[in-house]
C-alpha cells in the first residue's frame, strides 16, 4: 500500500473512528465519571478496536475501496 493509499484510508476512517469513540463515550458516560483516565481507556479501547476491525474498516473498503486504491473516477 502506497503512502497516498494510506492517507486516503486514514481520511475515510477518521469519521468512522470519531463516531465509534463518541458513541462509546455516550453509552459509558455514567460509569466513566467515576473512573480514572487509565480505567476509562481500559474500558473503551477494546470495544473501539473491535468496532473498527469488524465494522468500520470493512465498511470503508466496501464503500470507498476504489477511492482508497486510487481508481476513483469523478
């Protein structure tokens, strides 16, 4: 994967990662208020990684694969 492809992949994944992190923070906010920062990370990160690996990244490749690969014609 070239640097340009990596940059396009990052551009596509940023909104998905933002949505996942924001949703998890809203869901867990009552619990997170009582936790230290390291405990918050320990609770959120495994869920975020799972959502990215099995949800956001496959969807990004399915919907934006041509753009990521540089084959997009507009």
